[in-house]
């Protein structure tokens, strides 16, 4: 039992990772959160669900993690006035999740100090809550299970007012006042081809006094779309929440579904999943290391790392059918295996990568100009990181020693003895070092996985129907951090509510702190060293 | 100066003007190509800048509603300034008619004029990036200009002239002498060249990160023919700067005015020098990273110091 509290009944869910789930009453929520925090735990995710179809009200779900595993608390909310006590004073990372939960479902955190909208821009009006089951939208109508009709001219011709949308998106940014302070608004359209996000800098000269982010420009209604998808289509959709983490999302989704269906995939499938996940980690780290070179105008590094990444992606396409390994993981197993010659290809690739990355690492580390830009830039002290709940790769670079492959090791990671890479400094240089270390560790894991991968008959066991009233959580350490997917079923069959959670939720607010005191032209470098997801956050 | 001589001079001047304006984008293409090779990439080829210019000239210009005449006229002024600068510098031959019109100090003024207009146009549009770029550009240029003047003064001291033809004449056509003072001035000039042409390590001409830009931030709002003229002017500026470098430090082999027979050899030699300088620039850029903007003053301070050292050495050693 990860935590004990009088009156709190927790039940261990079946599945690959240790998850305890239980209902909680409102009065217990804050004390339980506090005791988890005081015990060194963190907030993982917060979302709501509409359960009025059973005659119940809404529910708030909070997932916490400590050394013993995940704790999922469900707080029933009234159907008439759905609100709950604000937990952002305990876990600052909760603030944006609470605001998003209000925008999408209309459940409000009482007395939260920040009640501004977050994911709602001008696409739907105030008072409309897309994730409510009775939400009226031309795509969904009354029957949620039927596929959405094509957006006809009818929908386009309607004026914004009739559509329930606004033409203006008034968002009250926090103003910094004082002599000589001015604002630099950046984005959401940028000079390069990157995802959209708005950054409001308050600066004096080149020095940043405050940065405020405004995200949500790529809100695609993914959570709503999950409601009408079948189990297997849902896995495809999960793999597209954030394209750079497709393996992590698909695995987390499959893990949650398998937990509900109580299915354990064949061994070979678990090994293959770990192989895919490590390959995803290596390819993203290679790409980021290249970009970090590019951002300090060291294009040589950029070109070299991307040559390596391209080689890896081509091997993926050749062996597994997709460059980024999309749809390689399905509920119950995997879709692609590997044969002897494939193993030889990958072992040769490992050797090449090990040699080349070692060389490039020495180039980066011995380059005075590059190091001058990296060291001390965008520093997040370990205390701040702990308080704000910085997680994943960026967290490990600030002494937050959390890695789901170590702490909540699901099979096959329990047999792999993963060495976590951490650093104390929390600056761009530390995040570069952690990336390098993780590449080498992933190469080692990849070799070990291949030594353990024996030929099996089945790549996947079928997961047909999910039982009614099911709940499952899957969590995987993606390259950016912990990726979580929660699945609720109400009726028997397919998922009724799916909540994917990206580690970027925790880390975006920390970026606002990392830039303070730095100069404006260093922001792209700091931003890239975190490399957070817009798509995975905006949903 | 008799009549046939004048016609010849004008012909020479026109040849140089045309050649420079047509060849300048190729120099940019060459630098980019060398960089691509140094980074293990295949590169876009020497002609890519021409394709870009062609594309831009075929597009419709988009101009902000609140742009004034200043914004529209700036690309033409900048282009004209750079072309004029290229006309003053003895590139193909010495003693061309235009070069009598202005000395090195005026040349620095021509560059400054173009910079002033582009900075004003950047602020005219009222975006935060424009003002940010203009502010940074002014920081860099007001430190680069004195260093450039010092470099010119060192060369002028040796040749007793502030006219570029005079300097080239003195250095190219007299007995070959090694000037230690010029070595220092040459180093200072390279630094100024990097800073003034928005090259790494001061600026990054190929970046898409708007917050890090200096020169690019000022021209973010330009499109189509305006952008084409500014890009072309940037190529001309790089060409002009490298030509100044050649004129001051490697003038050997330049053609005499009116000597048609010497022209082919001079052109071949010039192409060789430009190619070498472009490759050296690409190498320099490939091995360095961009420095923080507040390191730029130190960097340019070094240039100024080197140029002053050159001048002192000239006084002390007379060489």
C-alpha cells in the first residue's frame, strides 16, 4: 500500500505497473495530497469525467506517484455544482490541469488563485464544455458512437456566433509594470516551422523579467474523439497524441486496456515494446542534440546528429514498417517482430551509433563556444524542480531522480536493471549530458533486449471486449518523461473516456522559471533543451 | 584626361558594376556550398541564391498597413548603397572614375547610411522583432565601425592616402614588402567582416529563431521584391567586404586602368581570391558557435584593439 489514511480504501489494479485506486471524500483530498507530497511524492495527472449517464454526477481523478507506485484518487462531484478543493497550493503543477478540466468539462477548483481559461480559445464559447456527454456539436450530435459526418458546407457557412464560437480571444496576461519594462509577444506563428505556442516576455533590455506562456493552439479534441473510437482505433489515436512519443503513448494505452481486460501480452511482445521505446528515445535524443547545436549556430553538430537519426529511422522503416514506429504496438501485443538478420542490422547500428555519438560528444564538450552557451543557461535548481514537480528528462537533469523504468518498472524493465542518468546543475549543459548518458544506456539496453529476445509464436493476444465499469492506467517512461494513459469504460466494449497525459503539463510551467534572469536570445536554446510537446499538451 | 581615356574608364567602371552585381549572389552560394561540404551535406549548389531571388521577384509583396514610405523605399536605398560601395572599391582595376568620388571614410559612411535606413524601416513597422533587431544591430555596428576605420587608417598611413586606389597602388605595384602592421589590421578586418555581414559567431544568417536574430529580425516583415533586393544587397555587401579585404591585404595582380589585355588574368586571379576567401569564411563559420550577444562587444573590442596595435606598430617600426 503506497499510502494509508483513515477511511481511505485503496485497491490494487491488475496490470503491469503498481497502481492503487480508490474513491475519496472531499474532506480527505487535501490531507492525502499533502501527505503524499511530504513523503516525496508528486502529482502525475488530473482530469475529470462525466458520469451523469448513470445518474451519478461528475468525477475528478487525481493520480499521484510515490516510491511505492501510482495512487489514483477518484472524487465524486455533484451534477449540479461540480466543484472541488483547489490542490494547486500543494502541487503547483495542478493549476493548469485544473483550468483545462474546467474548460473541457466545467468542473471548477474552488478558490484557485488562477481561474483563467487555459485550453479554451475562441473555438467554443464560455459555458460550453466539450467533454460533457450532452455537448452539442455538429460532429457529434446525439449519437456518439456513429462516426463523425464530413464537415459539410453547412458547418462552414455558419457564422462564428451561430457556431457558438467567439471571434476574439481575450486572455488577460499578467502585466509587469515599471520603468523601462516592455513586452515581446512571440508566436503562435513563428519564423520557423514549429508547433504553435504564444510566449509573452516582459523584458528590460535583453534581460527577461517574466515569461508567460499561452498554449492550446493545437487543441484537436483528441479526448472527445476517443469517445467514439473502438479499442484498437483508440490505440492508433493514442499513438498520434504527440508524434515524437508515439511508442510511449501506444504502450501506455495498451497497458491501460490490458489492465482492464486482465490480459498479459506474450513475453516477446513486451521485449519488442521495450526495444521500440528505447529506439524512440535514441532517435529523439539524437534529434535534440542536433537541434541544440543548431540553436547555437553550430550547424556541424546539427548535420552530424541528423545523419545518425536518419540512419536509425531508415532501419525502423525497413525492419518494423514505419520510420517513427507508429502503430507497432497494439492492445495485447505488438504488430512487428524481428528476425535474426534484423538483429544483426540493429547490432551493427548500435555499434556505429556508440562510436559516432562518443566522437560527437567529445566535439561538443571540447568546443569552447558551444559550452559557453550551454553552461549556466536556463538553470533550474533542484529545490525549485522538486517544488514545481519537474519530471522526466528535464527533472533528472535537476536532480529529480524519477524514471518509471526504475521505480515502477513494468516488464521487461524489471529484468534490465536500468541505470538512471541524473545531473545536479539543471542548466542546458546538464540536460545535454543527461541526453548523452541516456543514449548510451539505451544502446546498452537495446543490446540486452536483443540477447533476451527469443523467437516466439504469438506477437499479440487478442483483447476483444473491455468489461463494463472498468478503469485502468498505463504509464511508460517516454523519452521526454512519464507518459500516462487512463481508460474508463462505462458499458461493456470500448473505452468511454480516455485521458492521455503528457509530461509537458508538468514541465511547461517550469520553463517560465528557467528563463528568468536569462537574456531573450537564449530562450530558444533553453526551450529546445526541454523540448516540450505542444500537441501532447493541447490535446 | 582626354576623351578616349574617359570612355575607356567608364567602360571599365560599367564592366565592374555589372560583374559585381551579377556575381555577388554566386559568392553567397559558394560560401553556403562550402559550409554544406564541411558539414557532410551535399548542399544546394552555387546557383541557389539566384533561384531564391527569382522566386522572390515573382511573388506579390505583402506590406503591413501601418508601414510608411520609409519601409517601402529602404530596400532600394540599401541596394543602391551596396552597389555604390562595390563601385568605389577597386575590384577589377584600379583608378576607376567612381573611386575618385569617395575615399574610405566615405565608404564607411555609405555602409552606415544603408544600416540607418534598414534600422529605421525595422522600427517603422512597429513589431517587437523589428525594434529588437534594430537595437542589436546598432549595438554591434557602433562597435564595428571604429574598428573598421582604424583598419583603414593603418592602410592609409602606409600608403599616405585615404583613397582606396591610392592604397592599392601603393601596396600592389611597389616592391613587395611585408607589413607587420597590416597583419594586425587584417585580423581586425576579419572580425569586422563577420560582425558587419551578420555572420557566425556574431549573428546567424540561416537561423529561423526569431528571438536570436539581429539582421534577420530587422527584415522579417519584408517579402517578395523588397526582400529580394535586401537579400541581393546582403550578397553585395559580403562581396564588397571581401573585395575590400582583397584590396587592402592581397591586391597583387589587379589590372591597370585601361589595360584590356590584363583584364582576363585579373578576373581569373580575382575569382581565385574570392573563392579562397569564401571557403575560409565557410570554414571559420563551421568551426565556431554563435556567441551570446553580450560577448559581441568584447569580440569587437578585440578588433579595435588589434587595429590600434597595427597603427602603433606602423608608427614604431615604420612598416
